[in-house]
C-alpha cells in the first residue's frame, strides 16, 4: 500500500493539488474568450495538455482513446505516435 496516503489528510492533499494547478494556470498566458464557459473549457484543455507531457523528456503523449474490450468493459489505451 501507499504509506503517504495513510499518513496524509486527503482534504489537505486535495487542497495542495488544487492550489498547485490553480497557480500553474495563473502563471501562464491568459486569454479572454467571449464567455466564462469558454474560458473554463480553455483552462481545462490546458490542464489536459499539461497532464499529457512527460516531465523528464517533455514529450507529448500522442493520444488516449477509450476502447471497448469484450467482457472487460472499458479500458484506456495510449496510442503511439
């Protein structure tokens, strides 16, 4: 099991994570789109892109798809470039 999970307060971990990503979004280039919902979608797409970048090499994951696998339900598959 993961020791840090048991020794941490989940609320504190969530707050720390939220603060990190909010600061990350706030420190970059911003755009003002014609509506709050578009700004929200833009920020979400920035977060998705950031989470698909390898921290060590800077490589960007080519893409992920949800594939229907017979008798196993849904599975995430990463496609090579």
